[in-house]
C-alpha cells in the first residue's frame, strides 16, 4: 500500500494550489493528489468566466476578502514568474436606476475597506468613454480586475507539483476513508493508500467526500448551473472589457454580465439555475441521486421559499433566449438575440446550511489530520494560492 504524507482529493485549482504550497513549505513531503476525472480542472475551475477578482464585493474581514486580496497578489506574481498570460483590463459595475445607487455605494465602501484605493465613481460621460455601448446612470471603475485562463494556471500548478516530487493520479475516485488514529487509509475504486493527512478539495463533491470522515455535516452542496451566450465575432466591439450590474447583496450571484476572455471571445451571462445534477452542464442533465439529496435537505426549502421569484426568473432565462436578452439589454440596450450564439455552462457548488442559510464565505473544517474544504466558490480561483497556503499552515506541523 502506497504511503504518503499528504493525500489531496481533487485536482481543481484549490487542490493543486494546496499541494504546491505544501511542497514549497516542506519540499521533502510526499504529496499525492487523487482526481476522479481523467485530467485536472475539469469542473468549476475549467468552466468559469476566467476573471481575476479584485475583492470589492466581499465583507471586510471575511475569509473571501482576506484570501482574495492576498491571493490576487500571489496569483499575479505567480503568472509573472511562470509566463502565464493575463490582462488587468479593469471592469465597471453599473447602476441602471436610482434604486441601485445605495447598493452601489455599499459595494464602493466595501472596496475601500478592503484596501482597493484606486476604485472610483464614474458618471455617465466617463462610462461611455470606457464602455461606449453600456447604459448606466453611475458606475464604479475597478482597475484591479483582470482576465485569465484558469485551466492554463492549473496546468502550470500541476507541472510544478510534479517537478517538486508530487504525484497526481487521475481516474481515482475516493470512496472510503478510515482514520485508525495512527494513519488514514484512503480507498478509491482502484487502490488503497495510507497517509498522515487527508485534504478534501472536491468542490461539487466536497460534502460527499466529507461525509466519509465526518459523522455530521451541517451543510450540503446545492448545484447551480450558470449558462452563457457568446457574442458573435462581428459584434464583439460592443464590449471593450468587463461590464457588471449591481448585484443583489442577499443573493450570492453577480447577475448576468459581459466578459471579454483572454482568447478574444466575449461571453454574456451567466444565469444561476438550480441544477438537477452536480456535474450537469446541459438543461437536460439529471441525476436521481443528486436531486434526491437536494430535495431532502431541510435547508433547501428555506432558501426556495425566500428566493422562489428569483429562481423562477433564472429558469425563465434558461429556457427563453428572449428573456435572457432582455436581462442583458438593461446593461446594453443595443444587444439583440441575433448578436448571440449559445456558449458553455458551468456549475457552481453552493453550500447551504441545514437551517437554510446560503454560506457566503469560504468554509473549511479542520479536524486535525483531516481537512474538508466545504465551500470554496468564487473568488476561489483568484484566491487559490492564499487558500492553499492557509491549508498548508494548518497541517504542516502534522507531517
């Protein structure tokens, strides 16, 4: 049976960053990553909009705020050192009505509190200079925001892990964990491994894997699919960089927006639709097991009763291009259905507590030699190196 110092389940960007930080802190450690897919970054990491987040939205002092700010700087330093392409292009957060101005002010205040001293309010005229085709009565310009390909970042993390002596095994799904007190036996469908420390970075499957080692998990991952359209090449001039609406502070999604990608494409979206399968990227994706777990979770009904109107609107936009375009036209009146072609989709792992709270911050359970990352949605990709460093610091003295 293979003996490791650390086994990490999940080769998404957080799992890879964690392995990298452990190897940097203790180069002689034996680090093994087990990934159920045939390659790294196959789910949340590889199906997002590729934005380098500034930290403007997050409650000051929260794990999201702390790790996003720290992780932002670490990510840029990493990319500069390893020739990973990115573009700090900036973005605008746009208020389209007077009723949104107090929320815009709250976002600005959070940004200042989080140390983003270069953000600033802009009026209609300057908004038109930055984004000529956007509509708004006032906006915040966020010069820190950028774009990147997180799959490329993940490949570079994986390359460096292997160079440092770490190992990544694909098509190895963790199915059993047995902590004997002296060591932890981790079993996959193919093999068994022994380790001193086990770290669960399984994203959409994190609650399932946590359940293998923790008797009581007070949160469950509820999957939300985010669907995108792409703007046709001849109409990409409509978007210069990134255009975001003022989000609802009570809802953990940012609303449909426009994002220029590193490959030159422009995405419009996403919505946020309850998915009936954790790894379901199409409208028809369905899993009896995943759906059963969602609909038997007590906390789901509290969320459903609170957000049913919002949820209905998201479903409507999923099945009606006309409704999707109508939402986009609030930010850009001249966009039309003819400008858009179907794009991809991602699925966000959103943790919901048993008492019906949307877990809005990162959530990491540390039970000694087993660490379960139970909630790491956006901005986890931007924050990956900071999260990895925080986890490494938790376990390094146990090796």
